[in-house]
């Protein structure tokens, strides 16, 4: 319910991060490859992909790192249930638009239809540096079958 906080790492978290930073470029590249595969192989007209030409910039220092791979679908809950029934776990990372959150009570009565539509449609597909090629292929195949069976 706060608009902002000040967080600091403790020594243990800093030590873990110091080790993990050695692998960050490899992990980011792995996620980029998986995201590109999703974008090239999800061929379902009802799915809105998060594609922008700069997302796959050759200069990896300025390229998207794909912490999340968020798609949109007008029947998000049905899609999420379908994926779950087919062994694919998804998440809704940002279900509440900022202007509807408790921290912004003074804005709760605003009507922002585009923002609200997006928040009702977003769904995060699996994305991890440990996601295997076979898993990404399966996810694409199942996503493509949604509403096309």
C-alpha cells in the first residue's frame, strides 16, 4: 500500500548476487533465444505477442533481456486454464492496473479503458534461463492449438 520504498541488499544477498553476475550474459542470451523462438513460432491469430524490432537488437547491451515473456489474449483466463490442463504453468504478473491499486486510492475512480483492457489480457508464458528447447517447442505447439482445435 506504499507508493515507494527504499530497499537494500544484506551481505548474504550481495554475496549471492556477486556470484550470479558471472553468469548473467549467458542467462540473458538464453532467454533471448527462447523469446525469439516464441515470437517466430507462436502462430495463433488471437495471441498478441510482445514484439518490437528493437527487442532482438544485435547489440546485446541494448537488447531486451526477457525477464518475462508476456502475451495478451482477450480470453486470458480460458487460455490460462487450457495451458494448465496441458501441463504449462503461467502467471499473471500485473493483474491490477496501477490506477486501481490501493496505494493510488485517489486514482481508483479513473477510467482508463486501454490500460484496464491490457491488464485483463496479459499472461506470462514460462521464461527462464533453464527452460529447455523441447519445453519451448511444446509450449508453442499447445498455444497454437488454443481455439483452433
